[in-house]
C-alpha cells in the first residue's frame, strides 16, 4: 500500500531545472515555470535554472556540470524528447548515465496515456543516475511536466513516501565509486 509515513521528516532536495529549446526564453518558458513552481511548493530548493538550445554539447555540458556539483541532488530537463531532427536531449544525456531508470519511462508513459492516449508514443522521456545525481528527461510541454511531477517525482523525491523512495537510497548512489571497483556485468 502506498502511503506517506508521518513519522519521517521531509528532507528538501536541491534541484536544477534545464529547459532545452531553440525558441523559449525566460519570459515564456512555461514548462520550466511548471517544474519550478511544483518543486518549490513541495519544499525543495531550486539550485539553478537555465535554457540551452537543442544542441547535444550544450545540453550534455550543462547537465554534466550540475551532476558533478555536490550541492545538486536532482536535475530535471524539459524539451527535446520528440522525434524531429532537433530533438536530441536523450542522445545528449543518456551517455552520462551510470545507471538507467527504465521504469521511469514506463510509468511516465502509463500516466501520459491516460491523458493523451497514443500520442504519448511521441515522447522519449528517460531517466538515470550520473555522478550520484538523479536525472529526469521530460518532454517540453507543461502538461507533461505536470504529469511527471505529480504522478512520479513528487512521491519519489519525498523521503516520507512508502514503501520506498529515491531519497532514502541517495547516500548509496555512489557506492561503486567509493569501493574503487567497477561492477562487471
């Protein structure tokens, strides 16, 4: 049974938001606004916010810098997950992943399907872990950002969420690095 454990205290995370777009500016970045509003309303802290063009190096560079910053716990991107020639966010970010989070995409698409039907197939939403930082790659619509936050991230980024959540395993995300050995498959 999914529940919130009232005996646990909320642990605020530090979250960076990246909008990937050739056309958005700070004034009209509704998807970025949606994420910032939701994460701050939940009690988390905005580490940084940026907009970069749909270019692999710009996207990867910003996400990698944030993932290497020990003060940043989570990076959320919005935009560039479709199929057009300029949609390159998954290609930019997935090579950074040390661990993929395949379940995120599956759950996101289930939630999205309930709202937009088969149009959910046009998103390549993905997630993973790099440098002991959670990275979530969302579509560029405010609706998709709401669905991902409300349906997945709000609970999983809350230490009180039971039976388990991302916050409680954060201290162990870099175990393989601290051991000094890589894991062979």
